[in-house]
């Protein structure tokens, strides 16, 4: 218990009420620097009697919450329990507490940190990532455009149902137009985001960048991936890619003043969505001139259990689908933004993909961030993707 406020609580210098007020004022987790690049991070819970607490973080081998085995320690004579970890000081990560009642460990109940509520855009993900608290350690790269978006008003969105003849199904599509008045002859660039839930950060981040004059005014399209269908549609599925190019694009252009130039169209996604964005743009550069790949699942191949792990690399295995398809042909006229976490298991494949794209001569920007497979980073780094795809043009009235 190295944090000074926890020490004051444990010795009785501070009452539980004063400590609780301190947590509400400062927020959690509590962070103490111990060297130039390391900190001690103390998590605090107030779970009630006969309840044990553990921590899970979106850093590690699993693409979800990875449990930390150590239980929180009770602070004697108080209702609080704490867990202190030593870690590098530049991390940003999502986390939850798992509370186990007196009947036994079981699955437990996952809850956000009661003293660090989930951020506004925490629900922009598939279920296994949403509703988490976010820890931002002192040397983490700042995400100022996300901070401004979370503080601003929610962007307006239209909502409609797209009926696909190619797929024989329907899905919700949400469209957010940029702030400000549009000229009568507008032909806006636009980004289509897969896994596009209504709470996604993309429209808000777009708004602050447009208002700052850093990007061209552009529309944001959020495409719903219903339930289990995403696990088929987003895995290099030719039918789904045809739907995006041959049904969704004409449907959008009939309704909104959108550009017909592929260079003005970006397809974006995270995880499976990033894989789909890259694979679709590779095969349909006539439709999508930009691809935004955030932690893409580019180790995917239908004959592999999960990418090319250490055991599989000792045997003859197929090259992952997206990487193999890039290797197979000449460079397509597609610009590619690509980011991945240093601490996620898929970064080896992302580095492989970047090596192949660079060798083929693609116009690509590759970034690694200090974290895992995590919306805590994707939400804000999407601003960098928009700056890469649609920077303000000199003399168009929107340059900074």
C-alpha cells in the first residue's frame, strides 16, 4: 500500500469518508511514480461485505478482458479493498473489476471502477469491450481530439435500414453529416465504419477536427454488424464486400451529397472490422481508395485456429488471407492507415502486414500504441486516421 492516501486510510489518519471524498475528487486508479518510466497503480473498490474482488484488463493474450489473478486486499477497519501493480508509465487501458460473492468464485459480476466511470464513448464496441473504465497513466500519448469530442455535444445522426438483395438481410445504417452549412454542389468525402454502433466516437472526433480546420468536411457512416453475423461477414467474405461496394455505396449516394471518387471514400474497422476493411479495399479499389485498419485481425486464415501461433509456425501453414492476397498481386491504388497495440497478441501479424505493404510500395502509415486490443486507444487514434485520409486542402477554406 504505497499510495500516501491509502497509507493515511490504513493508519486511521483519514476516515473512510475522507478517503472516499478524496477518490471522488482525484479519480482512480491512484498513481505514484517510482522511476522515470514506471509507476505503481492502485485500484480501489468498495464492494460490500463477504465479496472478493479481482481485476481484468484489456492487455494480454486474450482479445477481451484478461484477469489478474491477485485478489484485492482489504484495508482493515474500512469497507475498501485495494490492489497495487507496478507497470510502465505510458499505458492506456480499459479495465473492469470482477466481484465474487460469498457463495464461491463462480463467474462473478464484472463492473466498472465505481470511482472512475466509463467514458462517454465506452459503449461504441462489441459487447466484450464495452462499459469499461479507462486508466490513463502519466506518460500515455494524449488523445486531445477524443477528449474534446467527449466534452462536446452529441452529433446528429440519421438512421435507416438497408435491405440487401445480395445478402438477403437487413441492417441499420447511421449517417452523420459534418458541422456547418454545405454548398449546393457539395460532394463530400466519407468514411464507412464497420461495427458502427450509435455511440461510436467517429462522428464526434470528426466534428472537432472539422471545426479546427484540420480535415475536409466529411460524412461518417456507421454500419451495424448484427450479432453473430459479424463473425462471418467480417472474415474476408466476398458477398459482404460486394454488398458494401455495390449496394451500400449507391444507396448512400442516392440520399446524400457524397463524392463518387474512390480517393474520397474510406472503409474503417477495428479487429475483425479492420481485417474486412483492408481485404475489401484491396479487392475493390474502384470503390474504396482508403482503408483504416485498427488492430486488424490480419492473422486470420480459414484453415488456422487463430493466426499463426508459435506451434503452427513449426509446421507448414498457410499465409494469413489478407497478407497472402497483398503478396499475390501488384499494389492496389489504396492508401492504408494501420495501427496496433504493442501489448496485443496480434501485433506480430500487423508488423508482417506492414512489411509486406511497404515492400509492395503502398502509401501506408503504420503506428503502434502503448496498449492492447483496446477501444481506449482506437476511439482517439481514429482522429489520426481521418487526418491521414482527408487532410484539409490549402485554399479550400478549411485549412488550419
